[in-house]
C-alpha cells in the first residue's frame, strides 16, 4: 500500500489557475491519484466574502463550499496526470446535482472536502463530494466536470 501524497498550496497553484481570493484549497491529500482525496480549506475571518455574508454573523456561502469541492476535484484529477505541469490543463464545471447544506461554516473552521471520482467518460468526470468540519457533515454534492487542455 502506498502512502498518501500531500500537495501544499504552492503545488495546488501549479495545478489550478485560481488565485486569491478565489483559490479555496490550501492543501490536498491524495489517497488515490486522479480518483480520491481530501482537500483542506482553512476558513479565516480575513476572507473577503465575510464582509457582506453576513456582518455580525459571518457564514461561508454554500456555493463557495461547492466551489472548494470542485477545486479539490480539479487538483485531484490533475494529480493523476504525470504531465499536468506541461499541459496546463483546466477543469470546468458542467453540472451540479444533489446539493445539500447541513451546517454553517464559520471563521476558524477547517473545511475538509472529501472528493471521489465515480465515473469517467473521455474528458468528462463525475465526482461525489462531502465537506466536513470537525467530522460533522456540512455540505455535499455530485458534480460533473470536463478537463480541457
């Protein structure tokens, strides 16, 4: 059994085109390259969206939780490609299904996005994602994405 590979923010920035304030994955632990992994987002009060969502009661928008899962999936797919640095591939959303929000995510939380590829057809991938804070489910979705070089 191989050991999980860890990608840190510098590695993730080589994989994904996103940058602050829209890069929502700080760390990626790959359990199976291209198939299964866990992304981490350290949620801080410095996030720009907290200025308006909501003053006095900061809550991470649910749509950004789903985006963080999608970014985790994109980096996960690229982690399974030997030449991701040379090809500069991008991963784009196609659909999102079965979205559920269970609990709020607040500053100081560490969001753990568990993502797994469930189908692959050519350049199209289907993922299931579940996000947790302190081992409690906070959001989940199934989403489809396409890889573009």
